[in-house]
């Protein structure tokens, strides 16, 4: 009898579940379609100017301002790329920019990881005060510290040197904050267990902390490389020798006082962003697919 009662009482609810699922299904599909449409609108809003910029680099200079405007070039012209690469020593500018970006990125990751680990795993009052001071620097505009930084670089004899671009950019509050917040999520029991086993602090940092912080390392590497590759103000202040110019200064030098060779300028701009696109395509999958909490369960 009790079994029959259970069947009778549960049967209506079982019959209602498919109906509820049918009601919920269309609503979820409408939301999915709306979200997809919004994403496509954003893609078009951000992608159309970039597409126009890319296709315009293949147009002759006379067609860039012809009316009516056209998206596709009527005649594909690659002379702007040839002129930009051969006439302006872009190979040298690439090497200078690559040296600054790669060296600064590597040193930034090392310095940020060491500082973040110390701030996260050592309980000292002065370290907390030091971290507050680091965060306070983010409230200062870059222009405020340009003058004192330049005086220090000049007194160190690094004016008109690529190392004058690298050294002031090694320490970043953003990188330190990212590593500190990540290392705070690592259980202290993991560190204590390693210490009990006789591991030194350097070994704990190099063999335990660094491997599990790979997502943060890759993310900061992408950000830092992008910052240094696109930097313009600081190289413009520090560098005086055209042979040491970075890409951004070289592109600015294409702009003449009276006229602008737009086809060469657009081609040079496209060339300058190619390494950033390649870096994003190669490393974005590691950031998107990384399990940040892997191995951190207590």
C-alpha cells in the first residue's frame, strides 16, 4: 500500500518535470541567442576599424582618401611594406625593441615572483607596510615620476642606452600584486611540509611555487611584453641615437613635418603589431585552459 501511495504521489511530479524543462528550454535559448548577438556586435565594433586599418595598408597612398571610400583595395600595393622595411632599418628597430621587451619581461617575472612570494608567505609587519607602499605607486600617474627617473638614469650613465629602458621597468606593482594574491591561495601547510622535509626557502620557491604559478607567469609575460613593445614616452626621453630607436619611435619618425606617407606609415604599423599577435595566439591557450588551483587543495 505504501508503495502504491509513493507511486501516486510522485507520478504527477515526474510528469511535470518535462513540461518545466520545455518551458525553461526556450528561455535559455533566447538568452543564448541574445548573448551571442551582443558578442557579435562587439566583435564588429572592435574588429571593423582594425580590418579597415589592415586593408588600408595595402592601398596606394592616392586611394586612401578617394571618394567614395572602399573597404577592399582596388589595386593591392605592397610597396609600403617594402619601403618601411628597407628604407627605415626596421630590422634594427625590431632587434632593439625585442631586446628591451624580452629582457624586461624576464626580469619582471623574476622580481615580481620573488617579491610576491615574500609578501605572501612571511608574516612581518614591515612587509605589509611595504606592500601598501607598492600599491600606493599605482595611484601616481606615470608622468609624475618621469623626471626623477630620468635624473637617476642619467646619473647612472644609462642615458641613450637600451639598459636605460630596461632597468626602470623591471619592478611593476601589477606583477607583484598578481603573484602575491596567487601565493596567498597556496596552503601554508604545503610550504611547512616542504620545510619539515628539509627543503630550503630557495628550493621551495623554485621547485614548488614557480611550477604552480605558471598561469600567472604567462599572463604577466604577455602583459609585460605588450607594455614594453608599445612603450613610446620613455624611449623618446631616454634615447637620442637613431640606431638605438625602438619601433614606436621609428614609426613616429615616418611622420614628416609637412606631409605624411600614409601607405608607409600604415604598413610600418602593421609590421609592429605582428609579434604581439603571434605571442597572443601562441600563449593564450595556456592562460585560458590553465587550472590555477591545480594541486592546491588541502
